[in-house]
């Protein structure tokens, strides 16, 4: 079959170390299972930006778009670059530039031990969040006026388009239908943000009629945050705008053992052939960088999501199962109750996967 080229960007903070472990897992799949993967490491991130001013060169962006099946990203964000210029160019350069409108973030607990809710276990936390990824307040519309004066005004506009809202809502329903999930809930703030979010309500109401077999529900996002903690079992698929999706998936990560366990995919859901971006939900966690303590499992689970996207869904299930076993046996980092470092925890998973292949 055709070879798949995968661009790898470690980025900043803990990004390079967890991404290194993810790369080693991909190498096991390439060398032991014979998956036709070509790995292409890119030196991008704060170090590169501070060294020679390069953020995300146009020719790299074009080459990735033309040649790659997927991108694996660690995390971006470095205290030496307070303006986050490089992070925005790279991260949004791919999310927006490749029109990866669906940020798919599973909130799935792999072990009872990881669920912090009293009386709840892994079986109670299995949600997939569809976060709109190309609009909302992330478009950067707005400005600062009379900056530094007592009359200063700062504005970020919330851009919502018919096309943009419809395609993410549809992606959520299509996903539910394809995977046999029975409930889709859309969360907005249409009671306060009347103009922008009334569109979400209207589009949701239209699209849901096309899926009568799926139970649909609307909540204001504040109420969703309450209910998902009180009883996560009532939710299967969630869909919401860019900002709410960002916030709700960090909240969701708390139900699955923390940010060290949360994986994500950024895809153009209606074009499965397009290059897609895979990244753990967590950031660069600067205080943890260089200490061999960051949890690499989010990055390894992200490799699983990538392998499903590339056509090997059994391997995502295998990685999940092996990570779950690592958690059970406490072969994991301290944030999830183990004693191992980043490298040793990832090696445990990698060796177990390699033995099974
Ligand atoms: P963060 O996700 O880096 O950290 C939040 C908390 O989770 C911290 O307590 C951290 O120690 C913990 N944590 C995160 N990942 C972990 C892991 N793998 N193992 C164990 N613990 C982990 O968020 P932050 O501190 O708000 O942001 C740090 C930087 O990362 C900022 O510059 C931010 O903008 C950036 N960021 C980047 C991305 C991305 O690249 N996609 C995502 C989120 C934040
Ligand atoms: C994420 C991050 C980013 C976002 C930041 C780094 C801009 O928090 O991927 O969740 O808000 O999308
Ligand atoms: Mn985030």
C-alpha cells in the first residue's frame, strides 16, 4: 500500500519529551508491524523562533499539506515568548490553514482509579467532544483601542458562520450515527450571546431533525459544566464552539485522570483524505519540562487516534488497552498514581505493544 508520511513537531516544554515517546511507538509500528510510515521531524517551536525568528515557514506548511497524511504535535507555549507568536502561527496555521474544523476530544476514563467522582468508575466516563476549530473568538478579530489609557477598550469578536456551525454540528451527529452513540448535546450561551449563539440553536434544531434515531439535547454551557460532573453518564457526544470546547475538555480531562490522559484529533471531518493534526490536549507544562515526570500517555493515546485515522483502528484499541493495563499495574507517572518517569512509563507501554504485534 501507499506510504504515509507523518510530520512530527515536539514543540515546547514537555512537548518534545512526550512526542519523542510517541515517535518511538510509531517506530515500533513501522519496524515491527511493517506499517508503511515515514516519519519527518520538524524543528519548530520556541527554541527555533528565538534562534532565527522562524515560526511556521510557508514552504513547510505547503509541504505538510501536500505530502503528509498526518501531523503529530506535542505542545507549544514558552515563557520566553509571552506573546505566543510562534504557537499561534504553528497551531492555528494548521487548524485554520488546513481547515481542520473538527477538534475531536474523547473524554474517556481508562481505569476506575482515574475517575475522581464518588461512586463512579471508568464505565461512567465515555464522552466525545466535538469542538469547532476554525471560528469563534479564536479568529483574532477585534483590537485594542486607547491602549494604556484609562479609556482603554479591548475587543475579541465571536465569529460564527452558518457553514461553520452546520458542519461541526453535522460532524457530531454523523459521528454518533457511525459509532452507535445515541445522544448528542449541543452547548452554547445563546441566553447571553444572542446574536452569535442563536445561530447555533437554529442550526442545531435543523440538523437534528435529520437524525431522528439520535436523542438531541440543548444546554447552556454553564449548566453543562454542572451536569457533566454530577452525572457524566447522561452524555455521549457533545458539540460546541471553539472556546467552550477548549474549556469543557480540560474539565473533561479531570474526569479521565488529568491532562496527562487526554488525546485529541483535529480533522476536516468530511474529507478523510486530508492531512489531519493529532495532539494531546495538554499544553507545554513549563514547570514539568526536562524532569522526566510528564505523563506520556496522552501523547501515546493520540498516536492511537492517528492510527485509526490512517486506517488501523485495531491499533487504537490496542494502545488504549495497554495504557489501561499500565495504569492498573501502576506502571505510570506520578500524576496518575505511579512511580515511573516519562521514559519508563512509555517504554512499558511500547514494549507490551511490541510483544503483541
Ligand atoms: P498545561 O496543559 O501545560 O498544564 C496544566 C496543568 O496540567 C499543569 O498543572 C500541568 O503540570 C498539568 N499537566 C499538563 N500536561 C501534563 C502531563 N502530560 N503530565 C502531567 N501533568 C500535566 O496548561 P497551562 O499551564 O495553562 O499552559 C502552559 C503553556 O502551554 C501555555 O503557554 C499555554 O498557552 C500552552 N498550551 C498549549 C497547548 C497546545 O499546544 N495545544 C495546549 C494548552 C496550553
Ligand atoms: C488547546 C490549547 C490552545 C487552544 C491554546 C494553546 C491556544 O489550549 O489546544 O486546547 O486554546 O486551543
Ligand atoms: Mn486547551
